[in-house]
C-alpha cells in the first residue's frame, strides 16, 4: 500500500478434511468423520509510507466434527499484528524490477480458549513471533515470481491439567514447550491494473515435536508438516474500482500429523485513500 492508503475487509475460509496422517500413516477416523473449520477474518493493511505497511488480522473460528461425541468450539482466536517493509526496489533487467520485502509479525490469543482439544480447538494458544523475507520479480508486462520464507518462534502453552504424555514420555507439569516452525512459499502469477492471480506451492516444517499416538487425538505440540498447492485471484469489481473480490483454493498433497484438507477462501476488500495519499491529491 502507498502511504496513507487503507486496504481492509472481511475474508471467509472453509477448511475440511476426512482423512489425516497419524505420523506418516494416512487414515480415516469414524469418531471424527469430516472435520470442518470455518474462519471469518477482519483484516486491515495501512500504508504508513510508500515502503512501510502495518497489518492487523482478527479471526473468529468455528470447528465441527460430523461424527462421534466430540463437540466443536467457536470464538475469537489470535490477533496478528505485523509490519512490512520494502527495503529494495530497483530495475533488475530491461524486462522488470526486483523487490525485497521483510515482515515481522506477532500473534497473541484473544480469548482463554483451551489448546488441549485438537483437532477441534480454536488454535494452539501459543504466543508467537515470526520473521519473513520475500523476493519478488515483477515484469513490465505484469508477470511475477515470488519466493518467500519465514521462521516462527512459539512460546510455551499452559494446559488445564497437571500432566500429559507425548513423545513416549510422561510429563508431570501443565507447561508444554512448543517447537518452532519454518515455512516457505513459491508462487508465480500476473498483476496489473488491480487484477492479480497466482499459483503457489508451500511447505511447512516443524522444528521438533512428536507424532500422534496410534488411536489417539492430536496433541498441541505435535510435529505438523505439510506440502500444499493452490491458487488465488483478486479482481476489482467493475464500477466499484476500489472494491476487490478475492477467491483462493488450496489442497494439502502430503503431510505428517495433519488433515488432508481442502481450503476455500472468499473475501471483499476495499481500498480507501485517506488525506495525504498520492491518489487523493
């Protein structure tokens, strides 16, 4: 976002799976059936300067299992606050420009939800700090390539019980140390005159944690690894040039201790040029 420009709106996500990996063993579970997670997120991105943006996301989550006796949960999950800085933007060749972007973000649970109810918990309940670095090559014709990687540090989680069993060990404490997470995304697409589309491949690798025990529920500190493919389209609505429709789809093709989920996302976002914006002068 250019300076003094606000890009904000609502994004709705539908995620569901009926098979998952118990460690590396792929299975179904009649006590869960299909697990569905719905997320309604209010998002805002504000341009402090032409290079510095601040971002906030607040999600409300519903979870549900179609079979068995476990009941889903609903409520606010974690607020995420981030700062994004474009510290390099220069012509790379006669065909296009290279940009280098850094993002620092922090997440904090908004409510006192229990993380010890996987896979129907609202989240992990862990405070976190993440650093992301992105390289972008944008051609003059609108085509682009992105490479992005992030490392997330996660704080410990406190359970509502004085013991737990994981990684073949009994722990007589309510404190669970959470492994950190590394992820990367590769994408290619088109961006011009407000229209954006891309295809992406991403992977997540948890830096520790154990596997789901056979015939048991997931545990909050389990290793969660996956490979995902997907695509995204953002389209300015005719006659409402500052209103943008967003749609995306992703599918987990391989994983460990994670559901093989299909995820659909739709949203409406509005770009508002405030006083001092280059587009409002």
